């Protein structure tokens, strides 16, 4: 008998010491560094420590569409270069386009030309009518597939590069399913800035301003096919007023952001305020040199995601491979733009479909209130048990303390994330923890009423209640596991604490309490039981 | 020995007409609530319906009617406003309109900052959820409810027998539906945490049911005489005190959560609190009578 008691007490003591060693680093910072560093910790969820959670939908179809449109432009240019007039064009689904050609043998000529020059597109003859014929181009399935596969991974990598400079601890950017990205930025406070950093496509283009077309005509819709109307949007820093300045530019981009080697903030811009200097890679430098040499005294529009940032006049040929983007930026906007340009453009645009931001004050408040509710709840339960079951109730209370301690240790070991519903799970688990002891004690009472000696009654009580306790735990565990499987972040936290609390309870309610009764009995057999 | 409940001899099976009628009414309200949810007439949380929820803390009290007027003027007439008395907290919730994925939190915060320039605002939390995600979370929740029902029936069928499993599952669903109905009647918001409460209560209510079933099984083996209804009556009376005391301890912690857990968890705690009561009721008055009705009055032993 004694051997078994000593064994159990030793086991509980070892577990207790280990648990305290594991839990302490999560509760206080005043511990030796080696201890602090080596032990796993309970993480606080975004809802408790504050931060930004974003779920993005990656608009892959748009990436395919814009690639197809680019091919359409190139095909048209190829035809025109060989003197084949193109009357018009339109989209054919997301991955194709059709060019309209005049009657005669133009369609046939265009078809053989395009097949030769644009090898990566499948071309076929479309409708042939009296007023002309169409040639339909379609992207190869393999290429569409490649864009599909790359869009999310490229998005994740790009967004990671954009977030890294922020130095957010435990920041997460992970793909979800085929077309989603989930971003978690614990402790990050500026929601709008996070959204801007993450969801900006950051497509930088250099296009010539078309001086030959009047803006008034363009606004009415009279615009040549190779030109487009864009706006330069400026915000006045003092008044906050927004002005939209329309401008006609050539459709063809002479140079794009993928040729950028680096980007940095520059405070010495002539307009005052911050600017971003970009330097091009070798190829980009060559192209920029040629553009500036060929177009001195003309205006070059610098366009970011379809908005003109500035349109300076090219004063002289620039061979150094550097350009400056100005446009009434604040220092922070400029530095974010530099980061975004360095990380490159997203292949596919993204849309924020879920955004949860919690301020640090609310998180603190939630923790405090959660702990308060937990302490009050636990105290009430402890008092109730001591009142109703007297000494035995105190034994159950003692097991409850172990239950909470082991639960916290278990969470630290698993490096589980504690969320606000998770705290609720702990509190609920406290209420359920003593249930096992209630079942056992009621059974012991029955045995005592049946005039069994105390010791036999205790043994029989534990024995007979065992399966009832297990059954009742399993049912709670089943639903908790299902919650874990289907739940999102905060609710997963609830499932974790509740299921762990209930599982650990099997040990504390059965072993920790029984050993107390056994110990007392071994010292001096009980004549009466305070229950 | 303190005993709240001593040697009761309540004829639980005898009053089953009344309790079934009561449960029937609860079910009707519940199903009506479910239908209303489907029709979009219930107070669904924005995490399930899609939309924007903003919690703001003002430095000084803020006149609600002015906020209402301001938001209505800006095209957010349907937005719901909730103030927390004494704390200068304002919660604005705007349901998503149709399939529109527009995020309006920035707009609303700026509106309020512009309207009350000398009453600084701290944004405590923002949640914006697109309708597509709301739809996904909704279907996940339904799937979770269905899977848990199946898992419970299977477990209890294995531990007891099929009829006990089904009876327990019916009692559990009784609780889930009744809780939904009560929340609908109270006009309380039903969000993901509410679904979590439903599942938790489902699991917890089973705990009580299992205790009763265990005793019924034992008594069928021991008694050998009388009818199943009599045996059930004896069993329920025998375990009545533990059924009630186990519920009381959980009820106490739920109350602590409700009164001291803070505003974010309030509705969750309310659902748990009501759920514990309904769950205890159903283990006594719903699960066992179904077993008796289905199994017949013969005392056939329950396989283990």
C-alpha cells in the first residue's frame, strides 16, 4: 500500500515541479536568461496582444487576363510593323483575345505572321465575314497553369519581403487553399498601413506622355488606339484636398518595375518632401538610357498601379540608371513605397476579404477581465465544493489547483496560442473539473449510506464512478476536437484549452484526490468521512 | 452530509406529457429561429453574415442619436449601434450589403473623428469580413454541428446501444435548437462564438445524459422487475443530486464569465449559461423518456 502511495506522490511532485518550471517563464520576465530562453512559452493570440489579421483573395483570373491583354497588344504591334492593319480587338474569355482584320487575305497573312513571331500563343482563324475576319489567340494551358500555380506563392514571397523590414515578431504569411493568403501581424497597430503594404500591386511603369492628343478630346472619348487617359492624383498636405489631373499617355510601357535593382527614400527632391530613387539593373539601365536619349524635351510619365505619380520633362539623356519618383509623399509613404518597389510587383492583384484588427488596449483589457472572471469563478467553485463536501470538497479543490497548473504547463509545452475564447475555455474547464469529483463523491455517499466501511466505500466510489467519468469526458472531448478541426483562430484556442483541461482532469480528479484519501487511510484508517 | 436533494421520488416519466409539450414549444421557437436565420432575418454576427464591426473608445460620453444621424446621412442607415454605459465605448456594426466586398471601417472612423473633433477616439478593434468568407464560415459551422452529432451517436452506440445513442443525440439537438430559439427571441447576436457555445453545450449536456444512462443501465441489470419507466424513474431520482450539482459548478463559472468576463465574451457567456440550464433539463426530461418510448417497457439488459 505504502509503496503505491509513495510512487503516486512522487509522480505528482515531479509533475508539479516540472510544471512550475515550464509555466513561470510565461508569467514573468524576471527569471535567469537561460531558463527564460530555453522553455517553450504560451503565445498570446492576436485578440489578446493586439495586432492585425488579414485574409487576402488572390485574383488569379485577373493575372491571366492581364497577361492575355499584354499578348494582344504585342500581336497587334507585330501586325502593324509588317503593314497589316488591325481594325480592332477584343477579349475572348480570360485567357484569349481576337484581332479584327479587314477583308481580303489580311487574316491569312496575319495568322502566318503571328504563328511565326508569337510562338508561345496558339492562333487560329476565327469568323470570316464579308466585312473582315478575326484571328483568335489563346494562351497555352501550360502557361495558364503556371500563372495559377505561381500567383499565390509569388504573392506570399513578395508580401513577406514587404513585411520583413517592419520587424514584426512572429509575423506570419501563409498560403491558404488555392487562392488565399493569410497574414498575421501580432502587435502591429496601423491597420490601414498594413493593408496598403500588403495589397498594393506595385506595378511601376514608365510611359511617354502623348502631347499630340488634347486632354479635352480624350475626356470626350476621342482617343487614339495606342493612347490612354490616366490621372495624376495629388493630395494637398495642408487642406487635405484631392486634385485629379488628367493626362494622355501612350499605352505602351517603355520600362517596368521588374527592372529595378533597388529603391530608397530620398529627401532632397526639388519639390520638397520625400521622394523615392530607384536604380535599374543592367538591362533596365540600358533601356532607360535609350528612352531618355530618344525623347529629350518630351515628358515621361511615371505610373504606379495605373496612377500617374509624376510626369517630368526629360532634360537630358540619363545613363546612370537612376530615376526619381516624386509625388507629395510623406516620409513614411515614401519609405513604404521604396519597400514595396524593392519587393517587386504582385503577379496577381489581391483583395482583402477579412480584416481583424485589435488594439493593444483592448487586448490588455480582455486579459485582465478574463483573469478576473477566472479567479472569481474558480473561487466560487472552490467555496461551493468545500461547503457542500466539507473535507472531501477541499481535496477536490486541491486537485483543481493541480488541474489548472498542469493545463498551463501543457499549453506552454505545446506552445499553444491563448486566445480570449481560450481563457473562457479555461474557466469552463474549471467548472467541469470538479464534476468528476462530484460524481465520485456522490457514489461514495451512496456506498456509505449502504453501510459500507469508509475505506471500502471510497474504493467502491472511485471504482464505480470511473466509467461514468470517462464517458462524460469523452463526449466533451469529441465536440472540442470537432471545434478544433473546423474552428478559426480564436475558437481553436477555446477548443485547445477546453479539451486539454478536460483530459488533464481525468488524471487530477482520479489520481490526485485518491492518493490523499489513501494516504490518510494508511496513516490511520478513517472511521468517518467528511463528505 | 449536506444534501440539497434527498430521497426524491419524483415521477419524471408520469409528467412526460407536460415536459414533452414544453420541449415541443421550445423546438417550434428554435426551428422558427433557424428558418429566420436562413431568411436573413436573424441577428447574425458579422463574422457569419459578412460586414464590418468597429469598437471605439471615446474620451468623453458620445451622444448616440447624433452618431445615428451621422451614419444615416452617410448611407449606413442599417448599421447597428451599441454603447457600453459608463465606459464611453461605442460598437458599430454594419452588415455587408449583398455581394459587395467593400470595407467601410476607415470611412466610419473618419466620419466620427470629423464629427467629434474634441472627443479623441481610440480604435479598439476592427473586424471586416467579406460575404464570401462569412458564407464559408457558415457552412463550416453547419458541417461541425453535423459531424459532432454523428460522432456522438457512434460513441454512445458503442458504449451503450444504438437507441441510447440516438436518444442522447436527440436530447443534444433539443438543446442546440432550443438555445438558438431563445437567442433568437432575445434578439441576441449569433456569431461564431455562439456556434462554439452550441457545440460546447452539446458536448456538456451529454455529460449529464451519460450519467443518467449509466444508472439506468445498471438498474436494469440489478432490478429485473417492474417496467422500464419505473426503472428510469428510480434511476433519475437516484442521480438527481449529482446531475444538479455538476451543473451548478459549471453554471457558477459561466455566471462569473457573464458578469466579469468583459464585453467581448458577454454573449458567449450568456449562451453557455442558458445552455447549461437547458442541457440539464434535457438530460432529465428528454433523453430518458425517449429511450422508454422507443425501447418499450420490457426490461431487456443493455449490452456493454
